C-alpha cells in the first residue's frame, strides 16, 4: 500500500474524502444472538490480551481527534454496554480538546441503568437497535426474551437527555418486513427517530442473500401505506440515512440503503476494531494494525502516520454489486457498526 502524503490535521483518502467520523468497537461480545449477525451458540470471542485496554482506546481516539481532525466518535460493539470501563472511556474522550461529539450504538439492554452516568460522563446521544415490537418475534430474532429491557433502555436514554434517541431497525423478508409502519408509529409517539437499514452482507454465517433483503423502495412503499412522506429539506451531507418528513414534520424517518443506494462517494467514516485494527471501510477485506505499533512504543506522530496510510488506500466503493465482491471475514459484531 502506498504511503499517504503528509497532510497535517486531515485524514483523507486518494479520492478526496475526509474522514471525520470515527467508529470505535469496544468489544466483539454481545448479550443477544441476532439471527442476521451470529449463530445461536455465539462466536469465538477475542482473548483479553488481544483487546485494546481502556487507556489504549483513549490514546488512539486522542490521536484521531487531535492530529487527524476527527470530530465525531461513536462507540459500538458487539455490545458496548458490557464493556466494564465504558463510562470512564466516555469521560476521557469528552475531556479531549477539541471535544468531539460522542454517541453510542447499543442493543439497549441495561441502558436504563447506565444512561444517567453516561450522560454525566459526556455521552451526547444513542442509537438503539430494535427490529420488532412483537415479543415473540423479538425472541425469535435475537434468541433472547429481552424486548422489555430494550424498551426500558430507550425510555431511560430519553429521560437522561441522550437526545435525539435513534432507533436502528433491520427488516427481513418473511420475518418482520411488515413492521415498518408500526415501528415508525412507535418512534413518532415517543419522540424517537427511526432509521431503517437494508440488511447487509456482514453476518458471521455468510448466509446473506440479496433476494431476502427488503430494499429501500419496499421500505418506503410500506411506510407510505400509513404516513405521508415528503423529502427532508435539510442537507444530508455525509449522513448514511436519507430522511423524509413524516406527515409534514417535525418528525423524520430515515432509510439507510447501503446496498441499493450506496453513498460511498460521501463517506466520512474510519473504523477502529476492539483489537486495534483500522478499517477504511465497513466492507474492507484488509486491516491496518495500530495495536502492535502502539504496544511497540510508537509515538503519536507514528500512529497518526500509520492511520493516514490506512485511509489513503480506501477503495472508491464497497463493491457489493461487483461479481468479484467478497464478504469481509469478520462479521459485524467484530467490526463495529
């Protein structure tokens, strides 16, 4: 891979895209077993020494913020709420100068208990994964009867001021594809913001089949059976969701159409896995190891240079529609959302 040109304060690729949004996976473990993510028995988890320590995570985030121009940090998993040092990590990142905006993607289990401490530490908002409002379907999809815990987590996040509270939903043909209107009604009634996401080829079983994916067009058609949707006049920028006003607003709904309406040309994201690997793209098949450099005594300038080189090699797009497309070896739970 060619070395990126030295551009202080910017994390740029060869196509001119600037990465300002850092997704940090804190763990590959999860307390659910969603069928589109992992098998019922779970996966071989990373061993403790392989994981970045709390201090190592904060240091790499600091390098990204102070030396590479990152302005948004989102903590993901696996399930980030099961990381013991989460509150402390958030507090340390909130203390950086300049202070990035800090968010969390979670399944919501335990969020009602942790939300006040996370808000005090500096967390700005949350995205909570919720694919169904039906208890039976929830158990079928996640293999755990925990819907009530997720709903409590949503309410707890809102009460703690982690707003806007966003819901991430994945619809699957023959499973929950009929629930788009119900999910949107629930979100509107509780002042949450719904984002419906096309299912992506990131499952551990490598069983993704485009024919079973509910497309953005189908999602919008379903929503319009109950709601009037009009284009959102707000500029989308690098946001992954295309949004619409619901019944004239102010409520909005978003659809993330990574497969049928890719937005790679505007992507501003860089990713750090729980074991210290930089991924230039969610669907990348290669990674750049910062953990070894960090533990080998690299200074911040060296770490920043390695990160710039990793991002310089980012491809123009994810290539899902290319006949040669290969699904990443790591599943979503090990990459981070």
